[in-house]
């Protein structure tokens, strides 16, 4: 079960939330306007050292694709890209609402459901990376 609760937020918390929201907005806007094929602003050190893709390789391309509503292409670049993009978008929305109303919004999720969801997400991410890693040979 998911419940929403509201708490009065302190001004110092609003500033820190605004900084995080600005960072998230920057990531999402970069993924919309900067094509990773033309702008390589985040080199992969893991790939430079090992010659293989890291677990996050392809996220920039995936974010760029989903920003332009190319959903299938986004999943091809990175299986978890669209999911992570949606999470960042929802987090930005939550922080924006908190900044506007001046209250903290807590999303209460049963701990067991939360742990299971996180475990599935991480397992899928690792399995995707292993399959992609083995495909490089």
C-alpha cells in the first residue's frame, strides 16, 4: 500500500532540495538537447581501462532516446535506462511539489515491497550487464 503524507519543510531543506532538483533538471535537459554521438562529455573510464562496457554504459544514449520518445531504441541502449529516467523524472516532480508547497511529501511504501522492488531492479541491471558483457567476446 502506498500513502502520501505532508510535513512542514525547513527553509534549509528547501535550498538543498532545490539544488538536487536543479541537478536532476540539468541531467534531463542535457539528455534532451545533447546528442551523445556528437558530445562525449562523460567518458567511461572503465571502458578505457578494460576495453569492456561498464554497468552504466549506454545510459546517456538511452536517456537521449527516451527524451525524444524513442522508447524501443532507449531499451536497446540500456535496459534500465527508461526505468531510471522515469525514476529521476518522478523524483524531480516530487521535489518540485515540495519546493512549491513548502511541505515535505513522503511516499510510504511497505518495506517488504520496497526491498523486493529494489532487489528486482538491481538483479535485472546486473543480469543485463553480464549478458551484454559476455556478448562482447
